[in-house]
C-alpha cells in the first residue's frame, strides 16, 4: 500500500519525484504529495485524487532549485482520502516532513500523549503521529538520527518512512519494518523508494533494506544503520537486470492488456534454464538442498491463493504429496498443526504481502522450512525464505494480476514434475508429454491471444448489462473459476462468484435468472460430462451460459467460446488469458479505470 520515492542528487528533484510517483501509482492513488526545501522553507504540496491533480498543483511552482525531495502516493487506511490526510505530513514548526507507508497500531495513545503536551494535529492519519513524535524527541541534546531512532522504538506496527529536514535540505533519513523500502545507488545521486520501477530510469544498482534498518542518504553518500542501536551496517549493492521498457505500456492502452499479452514470453522465461528440451527433464537447482517434503502447506492471498489451489491438483497427482492450501490471513491466526518433514510454500508476486510474510514467520517459529515462490528479487519473502524460486515474470504494474499468475502456474507445474521424478511417482510418458507441451505453449498462446481478445470484446458487449455472474469449474478449472470471478469484480465492479460446479445445486442455484449469467469452464477432460450436467441445471432455470470449451464436443449454450486443446492441465494456460481478457474488455466497455481500480492497491503490505 502507498508508494514512497525520495531523491537526493544534482538534478531538479521534483520532476524526478513526480516521474517516480507515476511508476508507483499502482500502489495507491487516493491522493499524492511532494515536499522539498527551498528558500529557507520546507514546502509541502498535496492534492486529493490521482497524480494528475498533484501535477496541476505543481504547475507554476518555484521548485527547480531543489535537488532533494520526497514524494508519496496514498492508499487510504486511517482517514478519508482528502487533502489534509495526504502525505507528506509536516510538524507544526515546519522543520520536518515525513512520508509513511504502513500502519502505526498504537497511534491513538501516542496522539493523545502528544496532544496533552500541547501539540496540534492537522490530519486524521496515524502517519502524522510519527513526524510529531520525532519533532517532540528532537532536542538540542540529540541528533535527528537519534530522535528518529527513539521515535521508531515507541511505535508499534509496520512502517516504511522517509524524512526530510529543513536544516539539512540535501539529506534524507528513511527506515523500514515489515513494509517495503529500498535504496537506489546512482552516480552523484541516490534514491529511496517502495519499489524498483520508481528509479529504474536512473540506476539499476539497489540496496535492499531489512526490517529494523535506517538509512541516511545524500547525493554522494549513503549509510545504513541498525535503527535501534545506530551501529553502522555493511550492505551489498545488487545490480538489477530489468529492462526499463518492461515497466512501460509499449503502445498498449493499459498495462493489464500489455501484461496479458506478455504471457507467452513469461512462460518461455520461466522454462529457460529449468527444462532440458533434449532430455525432456526438469532441473530446479534451488531445491537440491531441500528434501522432498512429506506434506506441503501452501500459504498465499488473492490470485496467488488461486494459483496454489491449482497447483495442489498437480502436486498430489504427480508427486503424491499431500497439499493443504491456506489463505494467509486465516493461517496466521490459527494454531496450524505441522508434521515432521512438512514444507510451507509461500506464494507472492510482490514478496511483500503482509499476511503471507506473517504465515512464513509462524512456520519458521515451528522449525518448518519455507520455500518462497516469488517474482521480485530482494523482496521480504525472498530474503526470509529458506529457499526461493523466482517466477521471472518481470515487473507487473497493473493492480489486477495477470502474467504473475501465469508464471506461478508454470513453476507449480515444474515443482510437481521435479518432485514426482525424485519420488518416482510420475509416469515417464506423462512427464515427457507435459514438458513437450510446455515447450510448445508460448507459440500456441502467442498465436491465440489476438483471437481470444476479439471474442472477449464481442462477449463484453453482449453481457455488459449483467449485474452478477457465476463462474463454474471442476478439478483444476475450479481455481480458474475463482480467479475469473475475482478479475471481473476487481476491474469491472460486477459482482461475481466462483464455485465448484457441483456446489451449484447446494444453494447458489437459487439465484439463477436470465439477468444472472454463468461463465463455465467446460474443458475437454474427464470431468466434462459432470460440468455439462451442471450447465443443464442452470439452463433449466433460464440462466444464460458462456462456456469456455474446446472443439470436438458439442455444447448447447448461449455462447460457446472455443480455445485450442493442448495436453492435460496445460489447457489452463489458454483458459486463464481468456478469463482475464473477458474481465478486461468488460471493464473497458463499461469505461472503468482498468489499471487502477477503485479501493485496490497492487500489493497488500498492511494487515
């Protein structure tokens, strides 16, 4: 939630901050603001709404002499998304300005204590408490670094915070705890940000900050400290190989559409170095030091949770490993039972999902090894896990996840093949068929995506008046039904529910009527006759049906949407973009903001 970008260098800072905020707007877009020191004054300029509103406020401002600045784009937690609650927040004396991501859980008693001492608050946020507390602690007897450290010791909860001081206008202080923050190291300029794309146009050298670390940065220097003891720490600089253009739209109308069409390349990248096309075998060197687990507990949220449900079918079928799939926000508040030789598999696109991280930490407290399945190099999941498999999907900007799930399905397929081979439970003919199918999948999908989009556009026009949708599937198609419903809800705001098709008659079928259509995954597998029976039940109640199906099996439905047939569970890689494109085209037809749907942020880094 929320995006932070700070710059200290030799260029005019505010345009760089605004540029960085544009690349972070997927993290929050309720309001935005910047702060910079100029002419012996700490300026704070904020605006309610999207970033364009802030740009309007900045037009005509005298700001080009400032070479250090902070910026923030907000996803509201405490306080309405109005200007007074926008960041940065300033202390009443006008000496300090702060941006903050996270939640300060004890902000109410801290706020009361500070108000009792005569301090005046100007917002409803928990974040303002932190800058007021720092100002209270900062006296002539201690440095600002020490005051920042003392304030952080008093707050409970999560934070990524960055601070600017009028007295040292070319220096930024920043710290993190359970909320993403990293340092970009340039030549004569340094950055601090919530995510790499914010500064990717200027440097690819990155320092990943750990929980409980504080950084001070100036144009030509930076130093990381232990936030509690203020002891200096040695940190490694990592070089990121992402292409800057990968974070741009590249001629597509929306990032979501671009990322859907990137899925053939994503599949190829996931397979590179992991699949031997000649030997038709899978190599996962990341797992060689880990034993084959006796049981797997998958912990994830949202789309990653649906990917885990899909992977459960393959892991149990091919590797014969019992799998439980847990919603991370539920898992962390239970007392889960762990068995000897268990493994927790944490799936997260961003690697910063708060509930998933908490579930990982719970497992590690019980001595259970954790394997991370993640897209973002250096993220918290990758640093805290005992082993990591990178999905290599590249930066995903649109809030609605698409190619990330595709990459997760590929890696879950490879995991099931790899462990099935190690255990000797996987038939060789199945292994070779799956690997051959995987290697040919990018070409099949590349050719099919334009046609899928054309059909999605036609169906969006036909069904745009619907207020609700059912999505039905069985077996591996059931998690896809959940994901299809989620995508439609996320970006078109049409109510949708995903169900295991056999559950329809256990209650939900009461809602069926002509204005409540059903989107069914009727793929040609062993469960197809059962799905057809469920659709007949829907049609008997005058329900309209879209069926995603394959040629060779006659379906009497309102709209039969045919996709090519590939081998076994790999059909999911054709069904998934069809579901995504249907949701996308529905949202576009209805005039919705596809990349930045209301009330949502890209990664949920607060509870």
